[in-house]
């Protein structure tokens, strides 16, 4: 079901960035399909969106805005246990988001010379919540809470219309919106949703920033429209890597690999271990657990794909090199000294430490955010957080005397760059 890659005793240097291949995600190739969709929304707005929803979602709509009554009804009918889970997830994430908030930083560089580093919330954001293979209600929480804590004043959210729900998004998604006080909600999915946020359409005004994961067409639309609108990332299929030794419970490891494989046929599940016996036992557990899972075909496809593997290494040191090179979205450390290994991890979207911190915990109620960098982007990018919804603005406040102190340096550098106008803009303040 899942292949093996044996890196033990490698005689030549190994490029650990490519040692474990990823699923092919041709974002650039999807642009040819996405570009006319985005142009149609830009030129014709809501009528184009309604046509696209009929074509791609099989839904006949008369309006894209979700009525307030539908939000209230969804919350009223929400299963009490699901509501309790959402409330706890919101509470925990709000606590960690509030702790992340940064104060303005003011630096005095001399008498009358001050620079303040201000944190300013983005004014309006558009949040995308997938509703295709699964109604990701948890993504409502993960997108909305940090935006609210950051102080974003205008939040719009969209999710795919569902034929079985009268052309509205899944009712659990609507209930989460109502629980969080998000009133501007749209029944629009796919590339057309990103175009709606970027250009505006009907009741939806253009936004400044779009966040949230989606399928390849959503990702491609974000790439196409980046510059028209800000984006958080180009998130691809979900990934889990587990670095484990002989102390790990094979049933736990197999369950965690399976948990992410059920997201998507292109999901990546990787076990890195120096223990061949653990590898054997995990593979046996996968055979047993996958056969009884609900989404068996989806899981089997993901585990059998080139993006999933059991990787055998000489020791934990080599294992660390593999996982740092792979830079997975989610990394579990299930070793005897898991906490001690954390400082040696440079590249991971989120790190889960020990036997009782499965990725599923982070997906819902750890207090961390599950919108994380994929496709190796964890080597340079971070997950969604309060900072994603804040801009940094420098405020420069100098007196005449403070400018005079540095004027000579400014004019010298301006002349060195052959920009005499820059120098003149300083000199003119001290003439006459």
C-alpha cells in the first residue's frame, strides 16, 4: 500500500529536499482554466458567478449572499456536541492569538528623532472555506479568530454552494459563522470565489486580503490574482511527516498517517524511522486500519501515491536531516527524547511533540492554527496567525534639529546614487 525509501548507508551525499517526492500539483497548468473564470467575474459579476455555480457545483442560484435567517437557523439546529467543540476550539485559539499580538515599537535615535513601528490591521479580508470533499468547519474558526483578534473591521467569508442544502454552504459552516458573529457570508466556491473577493461582485465589495486553503483551482486563482489582492499562501494538499523511533506505538503512528490521508487523494503521509521493525509494524497496522475506514479509496490512493512513503534512515540524526529537508506541513516527533529534538527542527509548518499530540489535535482544538505552509514552503513561510492580518507601518517623526544632525549623510548618499533631487529636498529646509 505504501512504498519504502531506504536511505541507510548512502554512499553519496543525499539531497533531502527531494528524497521524498511530492504529489504533482500543476498550479501553473491550471491557469488556463482559471483565467477565463476570473475574467468573467471581473466583467460580469454576479451573473457570471451564478453561471459558474451551475456549471461546476450543479446548483441553480438566484443570489450569492447567504440570508441572515439561514445563519441563525443553522446555529439553532447545530448538534450541541459540535457546538461545544467549536466553542472550545474558538476559546483556545483566541487565547493563543491574543498572546501573539504585538505592541507598537518606538525607537528614539536621538533628540527629536523617533521611528515607530506600528502594527495596523488589514481593513477588509475575504476568507475561503473549502466545502468539497468535506465541510471544513474548523477552517472557519482558523481563519476568522486571528482576523478578529488582529482587529480586522470587515470580514467576508465564502464556501461552495451545496445542492443538497438548497444552494447554500454546508449548515455546519453557516452555524460556525453565526457563532463567531460573521454576518457577511457567500455561497460561492472555486476560482470564482477568489475573483469575487479580488474584484468585487454584487453585494461583495473587493477585499484587501484573501486567506484560506482550497483545491488546485482556488490555489491557481490566488496565484493569478496576487497583486490585485493580497494572499496568505498557495496551500496545496495536506501533509504529515512522522519522525519515530522504536519507542513509538505503531497503531498510533498508522492512525496519524491515515488521518491526514483521508483529506485528499493527493495528501502526503510520510514515516521516517531508523527502526525497521517499527516500519513493518506500522505497515501492518495501516493494512488493518485502512480496510475499516470510511473513506477507504481516498486513503488508499493517498498512501499509494508517490508523495507517501516509509523512509528508513541510519539514525535520528539522519532522520532530522530528512524531515528538515522535506519541510512538511505537519511534523510529529514520536521518539524517546521528542522534546529535546524540537530545537533541531528548522522546517515544519507545525511541530507535534510526543505520543499525545496527534495532528488531529492541531486540526481542531490545540489552540494552534491548522492553515499551514505546504509543498516544502515551511522552509520560508509560516502558518496563518494574527500577524497574517496585520501590516507593519513605519512612522518617521523628526524635528528640524534631528534632520540637521543627519542631513549630511542623506545628501552624501543621495549624490552617490545620482539622485540630486533627494539631496535638494533636504538642503532646501536649511536655506535662507
